[in-house]
């Protein structure tokens, strides 16, 4: 189940959508740089990460990505997976991305 729903139009890019894992990983001061990732799946479960996710960055306990493109009327599951640098504990936070031409911004 998604923790947040974000709307965007097909042509826009939402820059730097941030997910802060500080409260989820209290034993860590940073998330692992190479194993903390952002991925996206379409409604059928197909991997659309290359189409939807761009410019993934990690800074301290924050995992960020630009969310781009998408097909009008489609919903996507965007997974932010952080691995604690010290504890190696994985935590996933999910955003549902809804692409709609008649909606702009976050609700």
C-alpha cells in the first residue's frame, strides 16, 4: 500500500521527490550509497524504472529522485528502498504516482 499519492501531468518532471529514512533507521547516520535505490512498476507489475525514475541521489538519510514522464491515465508504484549503512536494515517506502493531464502537483 502506498504511503503517499502524487499526481503529475505526463509532460512534467517532479524534481527531487525526497524520502527521509531518519525515523525508520534510528541506528544509522546514512543510507548505503550503492544498495539504496528507487524503482517504479506499472499497474501490471512491469518494471518502468527507466521511464519514470531519473537522477537518484542519496544524502545522509534522504533518498531522492526526479519522477518524469508516464502515460496519461496510468498509475505507478514508486519504491524507495533504503539500506542502513551501519545496521544493513532494509526499509521500503512507497509512493503511488498518478499521471493525469487534468491534475497538477501533489494532493
